[in-house]
């Protein structure tokens, strides 16, 4: 049984997420209710359990009108669904599939090209583990059984004797990135289907040991700049590449001791989220390679997918522990966790989801910031109250000490204490003691005078006798 979390989850903002697992099931998780206190629940399940239909890759075009969801399965079929109700639009077989020995490693559903065609067709980019890439367009006006390839269809080979394990398309949808086992990271131009850059492996370390190439995940760093991207390796290393600067990594650092399994970028363009095979999730500032912090509450299985919400400061992670976890990117605390029974392979957000029950007054980010500020102000008010009470106590103790000191001075000056001590009497006694000390001194003086007189008399007697 997977380890359950013992943290008290405060809830999350209203959102909608789609999860995909190894049995081919697609589950819809929605959080409805008051802002910041919604509890996510499974509201729908699409498909029947079948290990041959395991979901390998997924991509969503969550536009407001006629959204689409593309899913690549292990048996070589690619399905295009309606992400609102799970209805099948059409399904095709991957043309580069060779009896299941060449499964799909990367899938992307173009959004701009589909909008330009006025939602009459959709364009898909697929890449297999053997390096066979293709771009195809499909008609949406025809019935699902009669869907045929229409328009331009381009197929080319991007592999170099290795196995592709990760791929990514930038926000402008003009450049394509991929890498894998014994395959260096490469950037391709989708308009001309030509390679424009290839990474160079890092040199040997000081012991002369060469680390073999094995990339497990990759993502572009900024939506407006395709020149910078981040890649994770099987040797628990995170690398930043800049194709305009050099072929080798600009920054490279290690994270824990297990393979990097998922990498996701933030909206600010320099923060990344990294998940590894032991369930560790952390955020980094890729400009310096500095660890910003680890997310509280470790997962009990390998993290296979990380998604950043486009509006709320929330990320979702899923993996082999069968949990979908939602995190706050600012505090790095767990907002909620949902157990989904199967090993999860991917998670996506539906950015156009709107909760009708919740009152929408301000933008989502403003609401969260306002809630965080109110909590901070409340904490500051409590600390101020505590400080005021402490200052009052200290001032009171100081006043009591001052009054006690004054009373002591008055008692010492004007005499009379309750406990019977009378300093003036002590002074009189001291005078009497001084008098008593003087009396023996006078007696000793008289004795000295008598001895002198007696000595003079003796001297006179001696003089008379001699005469």
C-alpha cells in the first residue's frame, strides 16, 4: 500500500486537472468551492482498464471553443478526445509503429495551426523512441471512422542510433527539442524540418571517467526564447543549455542521488521544478543553480510528471505512488492529495475551467495574493499584541522596582521599618563604642604621666644623696 500523507491539507483554489495512468484510464479531478478551501475530487473516469492501452504521452489544446485532447497509447493508437466530456473525436494508428517495438515517446497537439484552420482540422507532432518524427493534419468534419490524413504530412528521422526518451515543443510552436539514451539534445526547426543545433557531451571528470549520455526529461525555459532549455539526466544532473552561447552546458548541478524524471518551467522564465526517482520535488533558480527549497511532504514513489497552472501559483505532480498532489509554489506546502489507485504517467491542467459556485470577483492570482497578505497581516497583529503585553509587563515590573527603591530610601532617612531594624540606633551604638574605645586610651595616657613623675622624683633623690 502507498504511504498516505499525514499533513493537514488546507485546500486549493478551484481548478480542473486530467491524469493518465498505466492502465489507460483518464481521470478528471475538479476542485470546487470557496476560494482557497476547495477539495479536489475525482468526478469522471474515461475508459476501461487495459495495460495494452497505457498512456505514454498526452497533449491538450484547452481553447475556449472546441478544445481538444490528444493521447498516445502503448498499442500504437493516437486518440483525439473532447476534454470536456471524454468523447472520442477520432483515432488513428501511428504510421511509424512497428509491431509495438517503436512506441511513441513524444506527442504535441498544435494550438496555433488549429486556430488558423478555424477548428476544422488538427495537427499532431509525434516522435517515437527510434527517432521517427512526423507532422500530420486530420479533418474534424468527417465521422470518426472515416478520418483520413489531409493536407501536408511530413515524416523524417531524428534518431542517431539511440533511444528517444524526452521531447518538447516551444510556445511559439516553431522549434522542437528531443534527447534520450545515447542521444544528445538537439533542436530542430519545424518549418524546414532541419536540425539547427546539437549539444556536445561534457568532458571527462578529474578521475578521467566519462558519463554516458542519457537524458530523461527536458523543457524550454522561457516561452519567448527557444535558445535556452533545461534537461535532466539519468545521473541525477540538471543542465542548462544556451544554443546561442555554446554547445556544452552553461550551468550543471546535481540533485539528490537518483535519476531526474521530470522537469517543468515556471512562468517567470528562470524558476524550474525538478522531480526525481525517489520522490523528491524541489525548485531551483536556474540562473545561478541555487536551490530555492524542497517541497514539504516527500512523495513515496517516482515523480513522472509536473505541471504548472497558468493562472494560480500551483503545481501538480504525479507518479508511481498513485497520488496526484497539488502544491503552493510560494510556500512549497502541500495543498491537497488525491489517491487514484493506479500508477500515474502524466498530468495536465485545464486552464479554462471556471467554477460556477465560486464567486469570481478578482483574478485568481490576485485572490491568492490577497489571502496570503491577510494571513500575514493576521500573524503580524498577533505578534504585535504579544509584544505589547510583554512591554506592559516589563514596564510594570520596572515601576514596582522603582517604588520599592524609593520606599527603602525613605525608610533609611526617616527611620522606622516594620521588621524592627533601626539604623539610627545603630549609629548611636557606634558612637558609644567609640567612646568606650577612647576611655582606655585616656587611662593609658594617665599611666604614662605617672611613670614620668616617678622617674623625675627618683632622679632628684639621687642628686640629693650625692650632694
